[in-house]
């Protein structure tokens, strides 16, 4: 295996999946078919036609009231695109819900622009995606009708608020139809006050006498008016009750007498009718219905496995044609009516105690063999067969889903019921993965050792299980900063993957991405920059699915940090923004620890002496306590991120002149415990900040000693040590250190400019002003491309003296004036001698847009925050650019700060 984990070097693509990592269930987008006995109720269709002039339509009634078939029949009469989505219990999280809504819109013929994006995190959706969706819908010439069936399953108030936002801002471009059993969490009173809602409630859905008579006639039953009236009274016009009654009466030689018996009878209509339907069917059909009740959706082959028969396809077809509450979803897939299935399960427990668990176990094994891993795990857990369930996850090569942030929460909840004593190596591996996902490294390593000690040895362990073991070893090595252990594990993985079919790895792209991301991170920690780039670049290039999006974001952030360490500010900034763009594209939640991309942007802004901007980036890098897990699935931060956060905070505090606080912030940069190998760059960064504090407090000798310990391998230390020696008056030693500094071609201006400045200072101290100015001019030229200001501010007042009026003065150097309120030691910074002048006063709304621009908000975020369209924001931006005489948003913010507009 190479760093791409592929033998042929080709990028493989995975099929489209939802944010939980499962394929989209296209049967949820199909408008339900009406049975042959369906009765079109014209009074309700006429009422629904009012929906053509309102934004919101609500069809609210109890189970079995005929809501779905009513709306489905009406939808077939509409002109223009109709998107249908049948909600499920998995839709309780925003990411899954909105992924399915977008897919339903596409399935229904609504062309969505490619750049609209889609959620990758099952637990959340980015607000900008909702803004883009609403904006697109609002610009349509023909409205889209979106039907959300069984909306009562969507119980999240957050999702309801998001639906309300899209509906409000989509305007006439969206007609929303909610089919539900319960009152939705939407501000219905506002729509009622505006006359912008069509409502059909349970009382209106109830069958009238003439409709009930027509429904019975469709089933071949012709009753006198008094009998129909009595039936409607007993069922209260309940559509499912009438249909169940008709089905039961069809089996009786005297339907009218049967209905009279029913009228005199039972206390619970549903229980009585269900029992009569079961009694009316042959024994094999009753058995099939009872056993199928443990399934959400099923194919005939699965039902055969539960019943031990081979005629499920025939029996299911008959039940569907008889409208016996068995729905055909297409593609040979069926589903029981939810209420029907619930009561069937109650009968199953009474008739066959203990059989329910066995049915779940059989379903789990069948689904596992057929490749339906997610459903297999659910049934395995329901059966309490934890040894099988753990083995299915591991042998399915899906253990990485505990760390991607897509299905991690659901899997953690599922396996939380696994008893501690569950035997088997796979059970230990799952517990190890759960521990590592919580940041419990010691617990994870203990479980891995237990897996290795399990009787049977590796000879009984499957190749996917051994690969899963290797992945967890690499992850633990990353979290403990142990590059040698990671390299050994990856070498083992390269050998093992040759025995795994390509299609299995293709089905789990997160596995390869996780392996490479962890390898790259531990290499970066150990200072193996080029090797780290190789692994991280390969991981970032893994198939661009929602499952790997959090890992691509993470890799791009680490690549940005590597560029920053090499001294390339612009390149680091581009990589960091690419990471943030990936997060926005897939609506990723912020990670539970510091975000490397925002840390890089904070460090870049600090080197550019844009300290307020740096502070804003640093604040955004740290998630509030209790924030949702993101790219790392709740995992504790690795040493790279922990050290980077400490270094960036310390450097910013140093730039603001808070010297003691900067030293305190360094405590986390080089952990005393918890890591196997110390990081050379973390030690270098800590030494540089510590030395800078000593210099600022007048102890150049102490600073020099702190730096020279590893100066032969670190150019940054060598340059800083040379500067300290100059402060001591030891010019020859400073020159020796500079000449020996291990600067290479790959080192950027953040390092080379500082070296040039030390040489310029040495020339200045020798009295060679011309040479000093030449060197200073070279440093300025190199620094300007990166807008690098900190080295000049740190160098001291001699820089400004050489830049003052004289033969070498160049007005173009005035960009060097810092955009901050303090220099490196907390002293007020001098304003630019060439203040800009605003052409025209900004309007209030333009100032609002500018303030949000300074907060690094995207155009879509500004539009949502100000409750205006994206086009309106773009118009304001153009005006702001014109008035400030700039062409880019970053320049606009900097110019506004110069003019004290921010």
C-alpha cells in the first residue's frame, strides 16, 4: 500500500450517500401509488387546490386518516415540479433531514445548482446552505411543491426553525405541504393572520356517509344507508377503520350481518379489526405478517429468511393488491403500515413469547450477508447478539465511522448497550474505538491489549479485523505523538490491504482517509514535514464524499500549518481557507477542540501585525464548551493541534506586549506527559517565544542560551540566537550563527526576512549604513508579497531610522505601518504617514455589511444575518469597494481600519 492505499494509483469514487454514510433510500422520494380501491374525495381535493395560492399547507390528522393518499392523489394533478419526501425517525437530526430534502428536490425535477452544497455532518446543517437554497427557490419562475409526509417524525425544534426560515425567504418559489399527525413547531398563527395557509384537519378528513358508502362499494360491499351510518358512527369516519372493516367483511358470507356484529362488539376498533383481518387470512399469511412486523422495510427474500418459506413474494403481492396495509415501495421493497405493524408486534409477543429477539437475530445475519450493514447492526443490537454485532461492524471495515463525525453518535449510542463481558476480539476492538473516540487513550490501549490477548491469536482474526486493529493503533500513536508506532502499523496495513477486495475499501473511503490523516498528523508532530505532506495530500485527495469531508478539512488545516512552519504566509492562508471552504460546502460542525485552519489564520494575521483580526480568528478556533462533535467525532485533540493553539495564543500575547501571559500560554505547547516523542517545531516555537520575552526584559544572554541548544537543526533558532548575540555585542558569533543557519530553498519569507534583518542590523552596528539599507530593502521586498510586518516591528527602532528620509527612502515602504493599536511590547503604534481618504460617506447598511465582513462572514452569512438577499449584499459590497477604492474584501477591511470606520 502506498500513501494513497491504492495499487493502481486511480482515485476511486463512492456512491452517493446521506450524511450518516448510508445510500439514499430513493423509495422515500416516490409519490405513493393509490390502490385500486382508492376513493378520490372531491371536496378535499377542492380544498387542497387552495394550496396553489398559499405558501404553507397543513394536512393534520390521526394515523390511518387517509392523509398521505389524499395528498398523493392531488399531487398527480399539479403542473410544475413536485418533490416528495417521506420522513423517518432518522430525520431527527438536521444534517440527515436537509440532505434528504435536497435529494427529494432533485428527484422531483427541481434543478439545483451544483454549488449549493449539502450537509456532511448528520448532526447539523450550516446556515449558509439554507440561505443558498432559499435564494435559489426565490428566483424560480415556477414554484416548487414540496410535500413532507409523516412530518410528525421530525421532532426537532431546530429543524422546524430551519424549515420556517427557508419557507419565509423562498417566497413564492416554494409551496410547502406538511402531512402530519401532530401540530408542527411552526408559527402557524402568523400564516393564519396573513391568510397564507391551507389547513385540512382530522374532522375534515373523516369520511362522510356518502364517502363511506362509496368506499365500501369499491370493496364490493353494498350496504343500506342505516348500516353505513352506523358504521361511520362507530369508526368516527376513520379511513383505516373503514378499510379494515371492509376487508374483514369481504371474508364473511353475510357482510351486512358481520357489520352488525361488529357494531355491537369490541371496545377498541383497531384491535378488533386487526384481529379479524388476521383471522381472515390463511395461517401462512398470518405468520408472515407477524414475523415481518419487526422490520421497517423489507424484501421478499428477507421475509423468507424469517419465515422459513419461499413464497413471500407471492403473499406480499396479494396483500398489497388487497390493500391489506402492505405498501409496495418499488424495487421489490415493501413496508407495513406503521400502525398495523405496531399492533402486529403486540400480537406477536402474545402469540409467540421470545420469538421477537430471534427474528431480529435472523434479520441481522441476513442483512449482514446482503451488504446492508447499518440495518444489520440495528437488528443485531435489538436481538442482544452483541458478539455478532461487533463482528459485523469490524468485518464490514466500518469501525472508522466511529471517528468521522457522520455516524459516530448513532454507533456510540447503539453500542452503549453492549455488556462489559461480551466475548470476542471484535468486541474489544469496538470498546477500544469507543474509548479513543472519547479521548480516553489509556482505556483504548488497554482494550487493544485485551484484543491481542484474546484466545485464538491472529490466525483466527479476519483481515478486516486486523486492519481495524491497525487503524486504532495508528490513531492511538497520533494521539500520543508516537511516529515509530504509527509507521509500523501503516507498514502492516500496506501488507494486509492486498487481501481486501477493492470494492470493500471503495465502500468505506473513510477508512483509507483516516489511516492517512492520522499518519500525516503524527509525522507532522515529529517534524517529518515532507513525509507528512505526502500522507496528508493523499488523504485530502480521497474520494470527495460526505464521509471523508471532515478528514479533508482536517488534512488541509495540517498542510496549512506545515506551510506556516516553513515561513510561507500566503500559501498557509490559502490552504486554511480551502479547509474552511470544505467545511462550509458540507455544513460541517466545528470540531470539539481547536480548529487548525482558524489557528493558521490567526498566526498569519499576527505575523502581519493585524492583531484584532488575529484575535478574532483565535476566538473562532476554539469551540464553546458543549459544542457538538465535528470532524473528529468527539475525539480529544491530538498533540499537533494542542501545541499549535498554545503557540498561536502565546505569539499573539507577545505581540500585544503581555509577556508573562505569553509564557503561561506556552505550557501546553510542549506537554510534559502524554506524548512519546517531543515535537521539534513545538520546542522551537516555545524557545522562540521564551527568548523574545528575555530580550524584551533586557536579558539577551539568557535568550541566547535558550536558543543555541538546537540552533544547528533549526533556522529560526539560529537566526534568533544571532540577534541575541548582536544585542550582547558579540558580532563575530552572530555572523557565525547566521552563516551556519540551516536555511533551505523551501523556507519562506517568515524565516528568510528575519535572517536578512539580523544581517542588516549587523551592518548598521558596523557603521555600514549603505549595506544595512540594501539588506533592509531586500527584506522589505520579500516581506511585502506576504504582507509580513512582525519581523520589522520586533527588530527595534533602528528599522524606522533607516527607513526615514534619505537617499534610500522609498514611499512604497509605507505598507509596513501596522494595522493595530500596539507594537510588539505594548507601546502605541505610529499611524501611517500617508492616511487614506474615503471618497464618499458609507451608508448605514453599508457599514452593517462592512462590520460583518470584518468578522470573516461569507456573503451568504451576511445576507442571513441582515435578512436580505445575497444579491443585495453583493450590491452593498460593490458600493463599499468603490467608496474605499479597493477591489477585495480583505483590502476593504484593512482600509476601513485605517480610516477608523471599524
